[in-house]
């Protein structure tokens, strides 16, 4: 788009390039659509109102889970059963790493085994409702992300021929630039 803008400004001096630039269509809408994606490929929270709302609820719920988890960690009756004093996310659920010998007395359910097999990840019964809610919100987040990405993809696919035309023009301009460079040895 910037190249087209430059050739439009310099059409008097470079009429041939101006003619080539006519094959570069306006991609403003597509560029705007892509602005909701960060440099790591994740959607910004404000990519849609629904996504913003879901992620806000997830953030608040994570804080509630963190507070509940710290309360469990500080409970002397429970802390002795733990392999590590750490609340962790395992298989999409918040859990604790529980020693093998405490498996039958820890108030919760097994959701995974440690790599060594000496301990298990257990979800406390008291966090079941919170984990279910978090899992539901995570699912809603994924669906909304997929909806947004499908919408962006659809917009871009509708312009695939125009994108191909622009790519050909840019390739020709790059070739002209390479041919114009003086070789210095």
C-alpha cells in the first residue's frame, strides 16, 4: 500500500511504475482486520466485545482460583500431603502435585500423573466448580477466537487474486531494482 502511495505521488516522473501500481488494489480493510492480531499471532482482548468480556471473566476467575489455591496451600492439614507447595494448571484444570502416599486421603480427584510417577496431580474437590467454570470460559474463548480468525481468513481469501496481482507487481519492481543496481567488485 505504501509503494502504491509513492508511485501515485511520483506518477509524473515514473509513469511506467504508476501504471504497474494500478494493479495493487486497496487492502485497507484487510490490513485493519489483521490489526487485532499481535506479533505472536494471538488475538488482542479487544478483537471483539465478546472476547474482551470472556477474557475479563477468565482473569477475575483466575484471581479467585489463585486465592482459593493459596488458602489450600496454607491449610496445615493439606500442605503436608503436597509434593510441592504450588498451584499448577494441568490438563486445563488447576491442581496440586500430591505425594503418592497421600493419594487416598487428599480431598480431590486425580487428573494426571507426574513424569516420575512418584506423585499425582489432583484437583481439590473444593475447586471443582471453579475449574468447571474456567474450563467453560476457556472453551468459549477458543470458539470466539476461531470465529474471529475465520472471519479474517474469509476477507483475505476473497482478495486472493488481488493479493496475487500485487505480489506480481512487487516482484517486477524488485527485479527492476536489482537490475538497476551497479555491480561493484
